[in-house]
C-alpha cells in the first residue's frame, strides 16, 4: 500500500476535496491540522503507479505504508463515544474491558465498536451519523409494529450501517463495497461485534444486480452524488413497495442533481437533512 499526501492552506480545501472526493476517490482522507489554517490530504493506493500519477499532477509526496503503520492506524484512540439517539453508542475501542465499561456507563444502549482503519465509516462523519439516526428511527417504527424488515447497505466501508441494522433488529442484512480493503475491514468489524448473518461481498454498484427485485425495506447509500445519480433507477427497482431509501454523502452543490435523478425514477418529496456542506435525504417509495 502506498500513500500520497500533501499539506495545503484551507483556502484550497473545497477545490481539492471536490477533485478527490467528488470523483469517488474514496481512499482519500482529509485531516485538519492544528490552528485550522492548513489541512492534509492523503490518498491510499494499492499500486505505486497510481500514487505516482497523483504526485505528478498535484505535487506532494509518496511513501510506502508499512505493516506497523497499519497497526498504528487500527489502534484505539481516545475519541469519546458517539451517541446515536438513546439507542446506540459508537466507540473506536475494541478492548472488551473498555466496551463493557461503555455498556455500564450507557445502560440500555447497544455499543458498536469500529476502530479507526483504512475504510470510511467510524461514525463521526456527518454523513454516517445522519444515516445512523435515520436507521434508529426507522427500526423503531418497524419493530413497534412487529414487522420483519431487511436492509441493503451500498458502499459499506467499515460495515457500520450494516452492523447497526442487524443490532437494531433487521432480519436480513446485505452489504457490499467495491474496495477490497473495506470488505476485509467490514468483515472483521462484523465478526468483532458478533453480528453473524450479514451477507457481505465485493461489488461495484455500477455492475451490481440485486438478487431479487423490489425486495429491500431499507436501502442505505452513503456515496457521492455522481455514483448515486448514475444508479438511482437500479436502486429504486431493488426497493420494496413503501420501502425507505437513505441517501447521504451528497455535497450541497450536488443536492439538486440527486433530487432530479430521483424524480425520474418517481421518488419524490424527500426529507432533507443538511449538515455543513453535506446533505442526506430520506425517500419513501410509494
Ligand atoms: C462515504 S463511504 C460510506 C461508508 C459507510 N457506509 C458509512 O456510511 O460511513 C462510501 C463507500 O462507498 C464505496 N464506494 C464508492 N463507490 C462505489 C461503487 N461504485 N460501488 C461500490 N462501493 C462504492 C467506497 O469504497 C466507500 O467505502
């Protein structure tokens, strides 16, 4: 694994973010540096040539990521637990003793352990936390009426949304990602959180064919607008009648394009949640 990185002034942040993140370059990680005047952008590449190409275009530098760095990235940090409604706690520790302490401290809530890793979805990003809150609310509705419900998570990253769905009582959970590293990490998280029965596989949404049509009660897709727009009709067909679609990871400037693409598949009147520059949408299929 190779990592390209560059430190730049914050004035250039949105341009660079759009260039990397908007192009579904999802192995990009942006970190604000102390003083908030500069930020570091890193892009993780399996192939050294890919890292080299970015270097040629944008400057910065390339280094090899050693096994010990991976271990360091996966080590627990001191990030405070993240509360999702009165139902879930997300922690980055995977120490059983620490997890037990969190269960004791937040009685009545379930705890999901997602250590920091080379995949997106540790719960602290607005796009993920909004999906989690919506999931908690929908699970409450389904569980109250004793209905079985199913969920498919598109672009699962660390597997956080799939794990949450299973923990919240979903009977059938499926998830996929096109990034093999994310799949390995998600598999590990599913196992560590003791949530067997989640079907997980590597697939690109552009080639994905749902095994059954009109089958999922909930579909979550926290992916960039360009990927969503191109695949909304397929996602719509996979959704059960009266199913719920949670879309996230949409930059504000792409909000209208997603609404227009959704309209073409007859998805209308979303509830829209805006947080900073990010937008999430909740659609119900009629
Ligand atoms: C923003 S992350 C979301 C991760 C997690 N679901 C969450 O909500 O935190 C987007 C994920 O989608 C995956 N992804 C992007 N484009 C994809 C595609 N065409 N097919 C499948 N997965 C894709 C990325 O690898 C990444 O893990």
